[in-house]
C-alpha cells in the first residue's frame, strides 16, 4: 500500500495537520518539529499528493492562458506561441502548470474569463487582449482576480497589463533610417482604427519631426492590412514623380505586397530603396528583397508577463501597467 500523510504523522509523532503545514512551509512550525517530519518523509520515502498539497494551500498551482485557438491562428496572431513559451518557462520554473483555454467559441466576449473565475480552476490568468472588453475588465477588477493582460486594453481601466511599446518601435525605425541618410520616408500601415499601426505611425512621425523631417500626407498609406492593398499602395508611392527613398511597412503581410511591388519595378534594396518592416514573424525570413526588421523579443515579453503574475499572486494589491522589451534592429 502507498505511504500516506497519516503514516508520516504517526512516524513523526505529530498530527496530520502538522505534516501538512510542514509540506506547505508554514513558518509557525518549529525547526525541530519540521526536521522530525522531514526525517519521517525521507525514511518512509513519502511523495506528497500534489492535489492534497494544493488543497491545503487553497491554491491550484495552475495558471490559465486565455487566447483564441482558431485554425490558422498562427497567421493572425503570430506572436502568441512565443509569448506563451516565455510564460510557460517562468511558471514551470516555479512549479506552476499552464492550461490553455480557447476563447474563440465564446458566445460573447469575456465568457471564458468569467468561467475561469467562477469555477476557481486557477490561481491566476494571463489573457490575450482580444478576449477583453470593458464589462469583463470591470468584473476582473471587482473580484480582484490575479491576472495579466497581454497588450494594452485600449481603454482606461484598473487591469494589470504588459505590452510592447509600439510607438518606440516606430521611433526606432525612423531613427535608423535617418542615421542611414534617408529623409524621405513613406509609411504603409493598417486601418486608422488599428491600435498597433497607429502607435507605430505615431512614433515614426514624432521622430521624423524631431529630426526636422516633414512627412506629407501622400507618404502615409492606410490599408486593410492585406497583401493586395499594400501592393497597390507601394506601386502608387514608387511610381510617383518623386518616389520615397524608403518605405516602412507596419506588419509582415503588408511587407509581402510591398516586396512584390519592389520586385515588379526592378528596384534594388538598399541601393534604390530602403525597406523596413516590424516583427520577425511570420514572413520576414522569406521576404525577397530582404528587409531590415525592427523586432520585439516577445518570448522575453512572455517571461516578463509570467514573472509579473507571480508577483501579483504574492501581492494581490499590486497594480502592473507597463511596457516591456525594447525593440532591436536586425539589419
């Protein structure tokens, strides 16, 4: 028969509750008693039941990661897996498990988040920004459930969140091009309502203005973030009487269309045109011509998110609203 916690208590001459407290590192147990219990554990070769230990702690040692897991999600949200890997590394090093919860089947936004809190199946949760709205944000803060949101929520709230500084990434792109001697730069972005695109554009425009370069409206193209519209936008820019000396694409899909236009016009990169994009994933390594990449280490962002959630578990009153991970230039 397997050794039980009762056997350990009998061997050590203490109560079962004392053994449980030793297993959970209670500081109220005297060192001598704790050592007697540990000696009994070693003698009997006792392995604690993880569920029993979690129950004694009133904790699950489980963290839920909520995100959409639709087919082809890797193309729509290419950074998700790297972030998740970073989170998992920190949690596993601290003896926490990570459970994936798919939000794509929610009948209304926030349904999965509410279920996790009501069922108490996790000590905390990490939530992709797409799963949040104002109503569910208010519910999380009202219940004071430990959480970290991946990405700025897009509205004022008391949520804890971590994000990359997209404006800084845009600034970095502009400063790189200026340092290389390019002053006439065009920007191909997504929709005017796209948060990441507008933040990167904001950083780009701010840096250009700071260094004395004016960017005309004809150098800024808004698209549906698709390949075809970026192709048409790049063609229009490059066929103009005075084409730009450099193009920045706000995401990899836009870069696909721009690369097609560059190739069609037989332009050389970087001799005829500088070509800069954001993010490594998913196409930067196969693009031809090869662009300069302004990259964010989202694996590190996942590590930071996991670490911040563990800090939140230790200090529930801690509010975390921060940008993390600096952009780097892969030329």
